[in-house]
C-alpha cells in the first residue's frame, strides 16, 4: 500500500430537513453568490427553502443562474466578476456536479487577477479561494466532497479537470429528498458516473490494497442494487439516500488513499463531451465496457475475475477468463438495463473526430492502470462506435 495523507475536510449534513444548516454560512460571511443551473431548483422547491434560511439569518445573496451541464469558462468569468463587484464572501452552489464545479472555480477566480482559464490549466495557481458551500440535488459527480472541478472551453473543444485543496466545500447539505425530481435519464447517467469513479480506483496498479478494493466493491454493489430502484421508484428514500452517499464516497479520497492511480476512462470521455457536449454519464457508460475489453489480458485477467466473483457473484469454478469476460458483459448489460446508450452512434458521434480526440490524449495516459497511447485510445473509440 502506498503512503498517503488523509484529509476529507468537508463537513456533511446528511438527511431530511438538513437545509436548515445553511444558517452556518453566517459564520463564513454575509454576502453570498448563489449559483445554480436551469431553474429546476425553483420548480422542486429547493430554491425557496434555501432562500428562506438565508433571509432568516440576515444573509444577503446574489444569483448566477444558467450553469450548463458541462460548465463553461465564460460562466466562471461572469461569476468571478460578480464576486469582485459585490464583495462576495461565500459561493453557494445549489445543484449537481456541474453547478458545484462551476462554483468552485468561481470561488478561486474571485481571488485571482488573471484569466480564470489559467486555474483550469494548472490547479497549482489556485493560491486562495472564497469558501464554497454546496446543496446537492443530483447524485453523480461527488463534487460536493472533493477538490476537483471540470470546466469546458467549447470554442477550443477543451474539457479539463483541475484540483486544489482550497476549493473543497466547507460544508455540503445532502438531503436525498432533493433528488426525487431527478429524471430517469439523469438518475441513470449519475449512477454510471458514480460507478466509473469507483472503477477508476478499483482497477489500480497497487497489488496489496485489499481494504480499498473491498470498499470499492461495497459502493459498486450499492449502485447496482439501488440504481434500478431509483429509476422505478423515484421517491424511494432509501434508494436515493444510498446513491447520494455512494456519490460522495466514490471520489472523496477514501477509496483512493493508498491505491492512487491515474484515471483512464474519464479523460477519454472528457474528449467526447468537449467535442459533442454529450451527457457525461452517457459517455462513461459507452466507454467503460469498451475500455474493459481492450485492457483485458493475461496481466489483468485476475483483477477482472475478482471483479466478476465479488461484484457479480460469478462462480469461481468457471475459471478466470470466462469469469472476466462475463463480468464485462454483465457491466454492459447493467448499463443497458438502466436505459443508457451503448454505442457512440447512439449519441450522435461518428468517426469524423475520433483521431483528433485520441491524439489529444497521446502521452497523457502513461500512468494509468494499463498505459494507453493515442493509438490505443483511438481503438477504444472505434470499438465503441
């Protein structure tokens, strides 16, 4: 097991009625920028609940709405401008991962005099940031409890991730009831995103990370159990609660400490959504089985067999190769059962930009579970058509 430094500083208020704890913002400041997306929080009542708590506690808030599902650098720049002009003390994100990611970089850009894109290109340039608070309305990215953010510059076909300890939320409110109104499509895509975060850690080069692997398996089995339930019973509290907590645990560092590995599928999907602006979880559901099939070899078959036995309950007597292949097939079939697309063609992606996207990753996936060249990535893309 690798050396590591353990730090998950975000305070979590989990459960029904926890929105009342937005009053804690007053300890961080009195001027707040509320960041949200297309207005669903006004339809489902979350906006009214949050506004009421802020007003009752004498907290003044300004608003920035319209954050895109793949948040744009232009929105970040606008948010930072508002923060500077209004002397904002705290950035409050109400929404899913895209909104929270956008809020994080707004918080950093508000304390930066250069181009906000600099902070996306290099998280080390984030030297300070306003406090970030999150109210989660979609279980997917885990951004409510980590120091990562993904921002797009669509003019350049760039979708990049950045990271800093300084943009981890001060606290996050996780009320599973706030996800009742999430659509089937978003619920399915969110579940795929959670599972992909775990896969990126589960398939690690570290041979002796036994505990981390068992934790990963617990989160994966939770998604497999409760994802379909949430689709059929959107107001099933236990299903929504389990998925919401799985979202946070998948990427808050707990599963990664001691078994760190560079990610494979997420960088590939970022290229897809940078060029085609597709739903992140859809892209992950398409690429994950294709990646699994591509990296399956004599070197990796043992890990994939472990995956098949411990996650899918396949009989160990079947043998490593049959188990591994069946496990990958089961993964693809699960995503199909969730109503997720299985090919790039289903989301409108053809061969026209595959090489261009693959070339952008050449030389960048050398520290992954199985190192990938640009040519490898191109083959995975083609296999997913």
